[in-house]
C-alpha cells in the first residue's frame, strides 16, 4: 500500500496538465542551480518573479535569465516587510495572475531566491492557491540556501553529531540576543542568524560582549559578484546589506 501511494505521488509529477511550481534558484550563482530547477523553468511557459518595487531588478530572475528569454516574464511586487504594502493584497493579486495563466493552459514557475523552505515569501502564495484552487497541481523544488552555500565556502560544519542547529532572524534587542546566546552556550548549539542587515551594530556589540566575535563567521551576498565571507572581527563597516548572515559555533 505504501509503494502504491509512492507511485501515485510520482505519477502526479509526470502530468501534462498545467502546473504551478515554486522553484528555489539558489543564493545567486547560476552554477548552483539544480537540474530539477532548470528543467522546471524550461518546461514552464510563464515565469513569475519577485521585485521590491517597479524600479528594481529581481535577483532571482537574474540568476536564471539564460533560460527565460523566450518565456512570459511576469514581475510581482513582494511586500519585503515594507509598511507601505498590504501583504494580503499583494498575495491575493499574485494568486489571481497565476491562476489566470494556469486556467489558460500555461504552466507557471514562481522563482524563489535561495531555498523554498527558508524565509520564503512564496509559501504565502502556495498556501492561498492550495486553499482556494485545490484543483491546481502544485510542486515545490528546493534550492541551495545561502546558509548551506556559506558553510560550504568556508568548510564550516553546520551541525555535527550531538549538536543542535538553530536558524533565527536577527533579533532586534539586547535582551533577545543575550537570552539567545546564553541558551546556545549551554546546549552544544550552532547558531545561524539571518537577515542581519541594519541590526549589525547591535549584533556586533553583543558578539564582543560574549567574546565570540573572533570565531563568528559572516557571509554577505553569498553567490553574488560582491560576495564577502570573513570573520566578524574583520568586518569594519557599520552596516550590512540585506543579504547577510552569521554563523556561530559555541564551544
């Protein structure tokens, strides 16, 4: 029965019906695209990708532009935590556009920077489609995350036997950071802090206070042309770009 269920699920992915596929395109380097991602993009007629506003390029679209020149390329403004956008309206409008293409017999790929399961806004669109349009076939193709790429570039073990890995968006207060660091120190934990950006000064002071700044690894714009990976003590600027993370092993 389990085997029959497996083949049933497998056959679902071989359908010729129009589908909606979320594709993780990795952190920035086109060479990190998976074969499954490239295949899905090639088969789709419509490529939907996020932008922060009408005048911005899409990082995700730039990664795969080699494969999308002959496609319908549809930019969609994503909220990106900005207060001037209504996220519910953004997601609803995006779903409406995607569903129209699919109802017209066209398969749609939604590009997701990095991996589809780590801080991915695309999950909001998937949730609405599955809830309101259950008839639409949906797929998700994972991508290499900036976290995994940064660790590999510095030969950093994200987690070893007996350890715990915690992935957190950068806290915004001293008290949160202090509590987080103390909890990690006591439990053989590796801490990955993502979306550091404007909170870098706060984080840096806490790294100094805890005396771990010399062994904390920062990774900025992983996979992009201005990629930077170094120890936090070597980084002298007072700000970090949006695509920033830090890896800390407490031992």
